[in-house]
C-alpha cells in the first residue's frame, strides 16, 4: 500500500517568527455536544494550539526556519484538546518531525508528544548525491527485494527530505520505486538514502499486504445501501460519503506515490433489481458485495464506536476496486486515490481478498496515516501493521455476522488449502504462523513488519481476553505469557477504546514498543483513571509480552 501524506495548506499565522500552517480539510473528533456553550470548537482548539506553539516554540524545537501543518484535532468530552502537527524545515518535509500538543479545556498548554527531540538544524539543504543516483539506488533495492522476478516499467521518484527518524537529523532522499512483476501486478519499495554520503538509511515495502441486499462470498446475504440513477441501481452508498465499488477489469496501475503510468479502471457496478451477487466467484459482482459490505461495516465501526466520521475523519467516502490484477495475492489501501483495492488471489493459496477483516485491516492503514502516521519500518512499522490487525479483528466482532463470526485470526476466510495453515496471522500466539514474534526482544525491529507486529497483536489479545486456554465463537485459543504470569482481560471494547486513543492522541511517527506502552497507559489513564483496573491490565499485558 502506498501512503502519501496529504499536506493541505490553509491560512498561515506567523507568530514569534514561527510560521504555523493549518490544514482545513481535517475534521475534529467531537462528542455530540461539542459545540455547546463553553465547549471548545475545532477553530478555538487551533487558536489555542497556535498560541501554545508561539509560547513554547523552544521546548518544541521550533525555529524560524520551520513551518508546521495541522494533521488532526481531537477534542475530548471534557474539552481537553489534542492538536497534531507535521513540520517542515526550510520547506522540506521532516520525517519524524511530527508532534501532538495537549491543551486543557480552557486552552492552557499541558504537554506535547514529539516523534523526535533532536534539534532540527542543517548546515545546508543542497545534496551531494544527485536525485538520479538516489533513484538508481531505489530501483536496485526494488529489484533486490524481488529476486527471481523480472520487473517491468520500473520508475522511481526521489523527494528531498530531512530524516529525523534515525539519529541526528540529516538531509536525505526519500525515493519511492514502483514496477510491475511478471504477472503485471505492482510492487513498490521506499528507500531512504543519505543525501550527502549516499549511504542507505532505511528501506521498506510500500504496498502494505495481508500475506495475506447482496449475496457475498464470505458473509452470507448482507444489507447494502445503494443509489438509484434513473432505472438503474448503483453500488454507491449515499449515507457513507458516497463510498462505491468498481470493477478493475483485472488491470493494474502504477499510480502509486503520484507516479502514474496507467490507472486501472473502477467501473461502477450497477444492477437492475437491487439484488447483488450470487455468492459465487462466477458472478463478478459477488466480490463487489463483500468489498462494499466491508467498507460499510468499517465505516460504521469507526463512527459508532469511536466517533470518527470516515477514514479521514472528514466525512469523505473512499472507493473500492475489485478484480485487480492477475491472480493477485494482495489487497491494499492507497492514500493517493483514497481507495481500497482487492486482488482475486491465485485460488491455491488465497481466494479473493475481500474478507471482512481484510477490509477492516487495510482501511485502518488509512486511519493510521491520518493520525499517528507510524513509519512503515522497524518497530513503528510493526505497530502500524498491528493497529490494522487489531482494528480488523474488532471490525469483524462489531459486524456480529454469523456467517463470519468475530475471531482473533487474520484472513481466515481467504486462505486456501495450499496456504498451509488456516489463517494469515494468530493474535493469541503469533508465532503459530511460523515467523511472527510472540514477545519483544532487541531484534524485533529487524523483522518484516508483518512479523514484528506479533508483539502488539499478542498484547491486544491478552488485554482483551487474558491468558490461558479458552474458546470464543467456536475458535480455541491458548495464549502464553513471557513471564509465566496470568493476565485477566478487560474486554474488546476497552481494548479498542484504549488503542484508538493511544493512536490518535499519543503515538507519533517514530513510536516504538516502549513508546506504545507509554501511549496506551496514558490512554487508559485518560479513559479509566491512573491505577484503575484497566490501567493495571494494560501494564500487565505489556509486561506479559516483555515490553517493560
């Protein structure tokens, strides 16, 4: 999945030499009575935050050479405000420059979470390494990461940035390389290169995978809200931001990171009688039913449980493309089109990747990109993947669909006999997939993010359900602990509330496992009180996966 930071510039307020830029398209998370007399609004929260930035510029590491842009605003029921910023240095994006300002109900500054505390100051922003050489290095990295594949139409797009994620801030090229594999499906890799020395700093896959009334493939007969146009029904939901589903006609695109060689179509599905699909793959609209249903349930989960108005919290609906690529064993969320894309699978290892928890997983990447924007490498990358696994599972439980009962297995509906096991990942004991980590160690950050995610997935299961053996919705689990302790769960609802608040209020792009422990403890304190049963359960569950 490609995830492009949507940088929307609005009004600029220059205060004490600091240019403060606000993004105008991101809505606040407000309780129903948030605009009542005496309660802060989004506008007042931004005013309070701007004043706090001017007053506390030094402690936030802000200088006259930096700009800030609002990414998100969260307002608690008691009026406490949390304003999240990205920053630039001499107009260059700063990776790891993001921070969250926390304000009291009256607007008084309380504290801030910073992705990095390093001073951001460079002697020059002129690179020694050319953009073309950075592009060549990224193309080579993409080819090396796809050994055995003959890649076609490989392109690379370098962007000069300031890297504050990896030690002392330095000038770097962030290069997004994309291409087509032998089946015509897209592959992508992001490479971070020191712009002065040419040394590679980091690299990560840029397509986040899950490898990974309508009659659906996996969920039985499900309700759909559609749009009547003349005498034809469109698979477009007017009550969820006009979210719609289209047929990609087994074509692919390279419109990842703004590099557009071609874009697969999203031909809107239509129907004459408003009864969609047959429950079989022979009808192309069946997969569309699953995709639209997954989008609807994910939208409803975030709105009804967390008060979030759509993936971007702006009321805007995304769209789905099904039947993408040729036997494509993948599904991905792409910020550049604000869309969800599903392959049909190869039929041997995976079937069509339109499972409900897959939809919840992938669209939760969109939620992460609009909030903490966890960097997709190292421990933060594992937390990014785990966030999607956690919310994908919670979406499945929320749906309460007897044809696809909630569980702590990821992708169990899409796997086929040739896959070798009955799910992609297992949250109660992640190592059952053969690669994921059950517990934290100093080497966890070196794992692929789909495997380092196991630590947080295990934490989440323990926090919700506790340790030991149990059966839930017909699935048997047996979750161990690192220290042999017994953990008592506090339930899925509280897990979701704590993780969502930690993600949207306390985590930043560089949050690692130790930081996630702090963020979730802060969230539990806010929601249930310091020293509460819930707070102590969070601490115990992290200790049980060796995060102390």
